[in-house]
């Protein structure tokens, strides 16, 4: 169906037709769902029952692909783009993303994934430049951009650098600290051998930006923890942490507990306040639908008291996500610290100092406070690890004693 009010599309997964859908031209939302062609390719976490898909659930998935309304500077950007909402930007780029392989193909258009995907084809800088407040480089603005499907509240844009798809992300507030935090997190994970997306620092017009290469390929896709957790109904007595592990286990995704151990340790060290269920997850092969394991850790900028005044830097009680609301409680979920070499973090505070050297936003007093706080976090984690070792040792002793008692009891019964 196509008219002034509605437009017919096929929801595609690379070159696999998934379902017929109709978009409302005014709102950009899915107004109807027709035939389901390949139920197994319906986005993860969207239930298919008796050959039908829940329209509300699919609409939520579709809307989640749009730039959030909370994005810094989005109102003025929409005015310049002459678009009424971020939702309306989705169909302008056919819903294509650099995080997965889903898109919408206009009915009877004959468009192929190979001809339009952003992994293999160039894309316009117009949207990204406007989102960064720089304006378009031409009179005719092109809306064919992966920036239309980028998430998060910080300003960001995709750019092709040396033929690689790179995400450039800015900071916020008076300190513009998030890009430095991303790079520090990379330093920590490199030292500890934690799989991660490497971030580098870029300075433009005195402003800091973090830069990372897309870790998703034309064959793979990122599936967030949120959608993994929608694959099963969570029972009331089951924690969010255990529910995620249960869902991953049911999907035969290996190594998730070990990956969570490393993520929780990193977030404890950097006092991450925003590890929500959409900035960690798993990687899946978009063609075979086989899961490859946990995604490397990314998006760690909302940390290190990024928006706090100097007087509050280093405070012990920091809000955490996604499993507990305090890091002191969340760190208790770590199943093993055997992989962790804390000596590898020697001097990490001075590496942070060197990273921030020359910033016009972070003065010496703030830098000193951050370096001292980071050093204390390492010391605090050391205490946690030592306490854990004592607890495990005592538990093992109790288990041995219990086994001895049980065995003796059996012998006594036998002798009698």
C-alpha cells in the first residue's frame, strides 16, 4: 500500500525478506504488519505467535532505532534538516544502521542490500555535521546516513576514515570529560586483557572527541542485552542478572558469565553510572543466526564523576547499572577474579594524568582529584578481591568438612 498517508515496505534482514509492513508517513511509525515471510529472522526479542508479530513490540523496536529526543542539540538540528521528528529520519535512510543488518525496502523498488548498506557504500556527512552544529556542506542536504539510526544522548556522528567506519563522539557540560573516560577505559581493558572496542582521543577546535572503529561487520550484528532479555519471561523471584544468564544459556551463547565478570570489574574501577541494558550485549551472525558470544565492551564514557564538581569526586557511593544500584553490591556478582592481575594497573592514575594534559576543560585541580580517586578505586578493588579469596577459601573448607562428616556418618551406619 502506498499513498500520501501510508507507504508499504518489506522489512529486510540483509537480503532476506522478513515481513510486510506499512509506515504512517506522518508519524513514521508502523501502522500495519502483513505477511511474515521468515519468522526466524524477526528481530530478537519480538515474539512470533501463530504466524503473527506483536505490532506494538515491533514498533518499539523500530522507534528505538531513531535518534533519541534527548540528544544534545537535536531540536535545532531537526529544524535545519526540515524534519519534524527523529522518527521521520528513519525511512530517509531506509532504517539502515552500522550496528545490525535490518532495513526497510520500498515495495516493488528492487533495491538490494548490497547497493545501499553503509558498510560497503559511502554515505553523506550532512546529517552528522548538522548534529555537530556545523551545518551542511551543500545546499541540498542528503539524509542517507547512518547517523539517523545512532543512539545515545551525546552528540555523535559516523565518518569514513581510511576506509573504516568510525564513530566520533563528543562530551558534555563544562568538563567535556566523556571522551577522556572512553580512552581511559580502553587503557584499563588493554592492561587487563579484557575484550573491548579501542577508543582514541581526537581534538578538534579545542574540543575533545572519542573515536572508535565499528566492531560490527557486514556479516554480524550487535544485539543488546535488553532484547536478549525479552526472549523469555522473567519470573519474579529471578534477579535481572540471573535472567540475562538464563536467556543467554537458552540461546546457547557461551562465555557470557566471564564477560560480565570483566564488565562489572571495569565499571567498578571507573565508577560507571550508565551501563544500561542497551550498551552491552552479544554479537550474532546475521546470515546463519548463530551467536558468536558477548560483544566487546564499549560506551564507558559516563563514568569517573564526569558531571560532578571536584568536591564530590571520589565519593564512595556511586549509582550503578544494570544489575545493582550500587557498585559495592554489583561487584559481589563477579563469579571469579582468577583472571584479574591488579599489578597490571600500576601507574594507571599517571596514565590518566598524561591523557588529560593540555585539556582546556579539565584543570589541574580536577585532574588531581580524578587521578587520586582512580588510584583509590584500584585499592578498593584490591580489598574486594582479597575478601573474595578469603570467602572462597573458608567456603571450600566448610565444604570439605561437610563431606568428611557425611562420609563418616555413612561409615557409622555401615558398622552398626
